[in-house]
C-alpha cells in the first residue's frame, strides 16, 4: 500500500475509488465498507484509495471532548494495508482544513488529487466546515463532476459465537461503541467489534523497580501515549508482541497501584504493566504491543504486600489458563 499526502498527488488522470474518514480502529464495520470499496475499484479498474487524517478531526474542532483513539497512525495504516487498500492519502487536519467548505474539499482532494470515479462512505458521513457536507451533497456534486456515490448503511453485528443469540444482543459497529466497551473493561466485547483483540503500543520504560526487586515479578512498563484508549483498571490476560514480532503470553495490569498509594496523594495516571509469562530478558527501550484478550479481575488494594504477591502469582496462572483455553 502506498501512503502519500495530498500535496504529493497530482492525479486527476489517475482515477480512483475513494472512501473518506477517520477510520479509528479499522473495525469490522470499516472492513465491510472497505470490501465494497475494493469491489468498486475492481469494477472500474482503478486503485482503491482511503482518505484519512493525521489526527482525529475532533482534536482540532472540539479538543475539550476529543475521543481517545483506538489506534495510533502506525497501527491504522498497517490495518488499512491488510484490507487490500492500494493507496492511503493522509490529510493534515488543521484549523484551515476544519474551515474548508465541503465543496472545496471535493474539488481539491477527491477530484483534483485523486480523480475520483466512485466514492464510498457511511450513510451518516459528514464533512466540511460545520459538517455541511453529507451523502446527498456528494451525490449532487458527483453528478456534475463525474463520480458515483455509494452510501453504506450502519453495520450491526449480532453476538453469534459469544454464547448469545442475535436477538439477545446486537451492537452497532462504531468506534464510539468500542471505546465504551473498553471503558468498562469489556475487552472481549471490544474484540468482537474490532475483529481482533485491542492493542496498545509504546516503549518499555523504567518504573520504580518494585516489580522485580520487591514483588519478585518483573513487568514491562509500557509508555502508552495519553491519547490512546486503554481498558478500565483491572487485571487482564493477553499478549506482548516484541519488535521482532514474537508473541509472549502475558498477565497485564492496567492500574494505579493502590496498595502502594499514599493517603492524600492524587491518583496517578493508569499504568500498563505486562508480566511476560516464562520470559527472561531485558525489554527496556523496546517498542512493544500489548493486546488484551480477557479481563480477569478488578484492581484492588491489599493491606499486606505478601497478599498482593500471592494474588499476582494467581493472576499469572489465571492468565496462562485463559490464553491456553482461547487456543491463541
């Protein structure tokens, strides 16, 4: 997959089938839309192109309520490439772009840069200053400028395969819904809608050294960027993927270390700490990915460090069993 900026394209003659969006998470709903994009591109004999943004538009338009992200840009591009996309155009989203009219966006990006022959978007898609552009406007402009428009209905997914009937639970597949599931620790539900386990990435940094020396259980302290969504506080089974792509089973804590908290001090930001099961080695400075497969328990405070250590080893065995049962 080729990744370019708008400025690198000069291709009205190129022709393309295009979709536009933040594509945060590249979840199963996105993938259904990308499958349709691929069909349109093949039928027209043109590349399948995704127009996305270098940051979530909400960080510019309404930064006080911008959502946490399911994927960083690196992850998003990897996932788009796995969906058979030929070209991804990363648009810098700044104040000028936020104030651009929908018509100007179509002229500059869809027609001028990409020579769009078909545009595939969700039926609730809005773009341009004040969200003035929608599917109907795209259809009117397409009739004038020579591209067709496909508006795709919001996807809904039943819970088959999760021990429930479709009637019992049907989830609209959206990044917002996935964030809500992660916020309550439902990593299995999030994985159902993502089509994979949720992963966070970051560099392994030095912590306070307590894990190995005091607790006898070394952990990789992963510096996850604050803009990335992590699951609710708790203990999880999952995997740690190293830079060489090897996977290691892990017991993972997302927490604030309440056993060691001092009375009166504000709660620290949640830490992501992964104990790699049956692993010995130095991970400091390495960029790793941590995936969350199953929630094991809530985080809790222990009166004695010895009780915490006992529970931590129980968590490791619970994680080992959960991952073995999942057959991953």
